[in-house]
C-alpha cells in the first residue's frame, strides 16, 4: 500500500467532513476516527487530542486531494514527473547516494523531507495501532466478521505493533481470538496479560513443585489412578500431576480445602446393558482438574496440553492451567508455558487469583445481601402504598355509588312533590285518583329506600385484596415478592 493509493468511499467521506470543518469530536463520530487515523498516516489530515478532546483538521495535501482527486505525492502528478525528468538530465552524479531505509529522506511535493518506504510503513502501522487502541478504549470490543487470512494477518501485525511499542493503556491489554463462527474478536481487557513476563523481583514467592509422585494429596492420587483423565503421553501426564500436587499442598497449607472435580455429565457416555453385560459410563479427557475451596467459595483449576494436535515439537509440550472466566471483565484466567517461563514458575499467581476472587466474592455477597434487604424494604413500602391506594379506590367507588343513589333519591322526591301538588289540584271524584295516590305512596317509599342519608353513613368495610387488585398500584413491582420478575 502506497501513500498515494486512492481512498475508499468511507475515507473520502471522512476527508470531506474534515475539510468542511468537522473535527470529529462528537461522541457519535467515534466510529469515523479510525478512518481519520488512516488519513493521518497519508498526511491528508492532522489529529490531536489537546486537553482530552479529539480534534481533526485537514492539511494542504488533503485539500489538494479533494481538489484534484489524487494525492500530491502520486507519481503521475505533473510536478513529480518534471522533477524526475530534471534529475535524469543532470545525470547520475547529481543523484544522492543510496542509503539504508529510514536513514535519509527525499523531498516531497512541498519541499519537506520524505521518509523512505520502510519508515512510511512504520508510520502507517503506528497510526493504525493508535487508532485501534483509541477505538478499543471507547468500544471495548471489535468484531470483524469472517475475515480472510490476509485481513487476520493485518490485524495481528497491528496488535503486535501496539504491544511492542507499549501503546496499550496502563493496566490494560489487547486480546484477539477467533470464534467458532469464523469471526475475529479483539478486546481491551483489564489486568495483566497471560504472557506477562514473570519478574524475579516479584514479591510473591514461588510454590515448590515436588520432583516425585509420592505422598500425594488424596484428590491428586485419585486423578493419578483415573486412566480416563489426563489422557496424554506419560511424561506430560506426570508433569501435570506434579503441578496439581503443588497447588493442592500449598492450598491446604494456607488453610484452604481441596476437593475432587468430577467430569461433567455432558462429557460422559451413558451406561447401558448389552447381551446381559453392563457397560458403565465412560469418558476420555485430556485434562485434569481439582477444586479449591476458599471459605464459602470454591473454584475449579484445570490443567491440560495447550496444543495437543500441534506438529511443532516445542508447542506440543506446552501445558496450560485455567480457571473459569471471572465475572469481572479482563481478569486473568489462563497461564501457559512460554519461552521465558513454565507453568511451575507462576503457580503463586494462580492461587493469588483464586484468593482475590474469594475476597471479591465475599464482598459481592455482602453487597448482594444489602441490596436484597434494601429491595425488600422498598417492596414493602410499595406494597403498603398499593394497599392504601386499593382501599382508597374501593372507598371512592362506594362514595360514587352513594352519591348516585342520593341524586336519584332527590330526583324521585322532587317528582313525588310535584305529583302530590298535581293531585291536590284535582277533586276527590276525579277518575284515577285512587291509582295516582297509590303510585305516589310507592314512589315516596322507593325514594326513601334509595337515600343513603336516612341514617348516618360510615366508611365501608375493606374487602380482602387479591394480588391482581394490587398490580395497578405497584409501579412495576410484583405482588408476590421483591425477587419476582417485574411486570412490564
């Protein structure tokens, strides 16, 4: 890739934005900064982070590209062709003597020093590594969907450059891995990287590893006798058992308890009977594991070959110790043999990680209990308020019913008075007089029966509330308990 290669559509769009005065400082423009870094490596934009703020600005070369559609360093540029012709006319004596890449510089289109191709590659890789770190700092994870081998190689070189030149943020490290679906995942994790060099000055003392399989811990002895575990060549199997013995002995010396870690059911075959003969459940595992209990918490420690199928004689001998991934992102859970150390040298780190997890899990348990108590307190307050509002709603319903009956009673009473006045205007022998008086008498009695104020009214008795009666007033809480799933 050359400095003057054409920009892709995304890069050209970003260059136009910057040329129009957009410095890409807004949070929603973070995704565009990777392209801006690529443009910076070509000299088309300048990028700075003064007082913690991202600022991108276009250069003269960038304006030239927008105006002419090509980089000013392009070999087809008229000025460059003219300079080349002039150099040929002057002859060989006028040309500078060839030097090592990066040791000298030529003139660029503006007369400034130009770096040699090797230096340009280094600049591009530095820009790409810086852009990767900045993107990971904001996004934490990058997923490249089904990349080809060339793309994977480019990412690997960029990541290695960032690590080699210490571009990773303090206390963070970049990890890449290929997932089962072919995607490449790049993450910025917290803590020490798995291949961090073991320091002789580390204040953590090394754990002694026995040289012979004698006086084994019962858990390790059962692993030794289980021929279906640690299925690997005898020398590596022996080394695995010695490492597990060292961990078990040191754990018990510190007051921890070591238990068996059985093979999970999904790795076992089902027992069956055939022709009258019973065949028990079987398994065949390359790994071995023990479980270390620290207080109320226990953690499985597994040891296995790191590359059992490798054709490299050095890699196939490597062992790896693993513990389950921790809930805190970035915590180390894997320690493997490397050129500068072996697993035996860093067993203290394994136990220290487990002890740190136990401390954090205990603190988390206290915090969760406090949160449960607080949640129950809030739930009880919500339930009391819901009961009050439900009873209030029942009282309001009863009140509206009384008002409705009272109004109806008043209307009927007014009707009765009008009817009585009408009857009084008639003579006793008026036809229908008897029926009218009977109707008036019934209407007066009915009005009196409807009137809620015949006696002094009182607040109605509260009915027993069901859970469904409380739901409208719980604001998302469940009437069945504070830990129940909320209704949405």
